[in-house]
C-alpha cells in the first residue's frame, strides 16, 4: 500500500522532456516580461536549468523592447 502513491507507478505525474522545457521557458518569459537584457535572460535560464538556446527555441522572436534594450 505504501508504494501506491509513488510517481513511478503513476504516469499522470510525469511529463516528457520537451514539455518540461516549454514550461520552464514560459515561466522565465512570464518573469522577464516584455523588456529584458541578455544578462537577465542568462540569469533566469541558469536558475531554471536551461540554456538560452533552449529558451530561444521556445520563443524564437524576442520582443521589440528586448531587442532595443541590448
């Protein structure tokens, strides 16, 4: 009975790596808003354990404000 609630036994508690990456990138995007520097992006990516390249795969078109602030 103790094993009944382990994540290994319940597939609904797991997500694939691609979905996890998208969730992390969306969290970063929400935290950064529409205006951010490359340094801020790198800081949040490091905190969430993804690279800036992975983030940019999820959001290939940065906001105009982000481009102007570089």
